[in-house]
């Protein structure tokens, strides 16, 4: 797999993790996921989006 394709796939997956975490934080509908886990998803997803965005921009 080419490096650019791998970076795009990783960027999308990080964005999904971030979106899931933020969805859980803003809505209280997913009670099966603890709020602590939602914050971890949001933080690590944001780090992944920023890092992969920088790598893709180079």
C-alpha cells in the first residue's frame, strides 16, 4: 500500500474515533460507553487527525 493511501485511511479512522468521542460527550444517549472513554477517544482522535493532516500536507 502506498504511503499516501495509508495516511488517508489513518486520517479517516482517526476522524471517526474523534467524532465518536465527541458524539458521546455532547449527547448522553450512549450510556454503555463511559464518559472517561469518550474523552480518551476525543483526545487521541484529535491527535491522530492533526498528525496525519500534517503528514498528508508534506
